[in-house]
């Protein structure tokens, strides 16, 4: 008897993750050689971030601040429009399926913060549309941007609500497989908004204890929900998510 094949839904379907990056190794080495600053605490914290190549401190900063910062440079098909550069700087997330996690942590780190896509949408986020270079679709978007710039840029033009979410694929560095989401201007959030946190399993106990102490003393944000290690096998990630996500 032939059995019908039923595809299993991806456990990460409906979520998007902001993976942190560590400092550039060369820059981190330079910062370590210079030594920690003797100035205010904030400068010392900045130095610790600058010397961390793992992505851990960046992740900790995001959780502590409750904020995913936008990119340094504008992104999207209208990134070159100087008058709108701040509107094209976005916090970036990936909705890549579970099977692509290995590729993501190789290019980013094992640290990340996950949100539901519905939460990102409520905060102005959208999935990025990638168009092929040299395609009619690219030509259409390029013309729309050029036309909208004739005679000066009108910041109220509805076109600019769409352009942060459209990008042309770079054949030399095609990252469309990441299935990116963007939130223009960055993302503010509370601990209850976080669907899960990615970090190495060996850090789960210390992290939970750290946040439990802050919760008990009311001294900072507490993330006491789901912890996942992106290096786990699919079955284990699926089991933890299915047990904890309503």
C-alpha cells in the first residue's frame, strides 16, 4: 500500500530571528591591545563590546536595552536617496527555516532573539522582496524611485513606505535564502514580546539564574521564557518549541 507523504511544518514557521554578530577579529585585537579605557563605565562597556568576537555581548545589550538597533547604512532599492536615508535604516531579522540555521550561525553567531512575525508586522516590519538584477521587476522599481525624485523628494509619497522592503539580489553575495524581515528605524520590545532566545546550551542555566535574580530584585529586564541552542538537532528544537509555544 502506498502511503501519502505528509510534510512536517517547520518549527520556526511564523517566527523571525535577529542574530547578532561579533566584533571584527582584527578590530577586536586592536581594541584589546589598547586596553580598557579609564573613563566612564559606559566607555568600559563599549570596550567590552568591541573586544567580543562571539556575538554574546551584542545579544546581551539588545536584551538589556529592549531594542534592536537599525543598520548603520540605509538598505533597499531607494537606499541612495539621501533625504530618506534614516527611513531606510532597519533592524534585520531572518525567517530562514530550521534546516538553514547552520548557515546562519556560520555567518552571524549562535546568539539571537526571536519574535513572531505578527509582532514585527505590528511594529512596521515586513518581509523583504528580492528582485533579480536586470529583470523587468528591477527596472520597474528603479523607474518608480527615479520618477519620485524628479523635482525634489516628497517624504509623504507612499512609495517610500515600500522601498525599505525591496532589494535587488547581488549575484556575488546572494543572501535571499535568509528570507529577511526588516523593521525601519529599529525595534523596541518588552521581555514578554520575545518568543525565544538563542544561546549555547551551556549558558542556559547561568542566563536563567541571572534573569531570575533581576526579576526577584526588580533590577532589570527578565527573559524567563524559551531558550534554544541553534546547534541542537531539529527534533530537540521542535520538541522545546512545541512544548512551550501555545
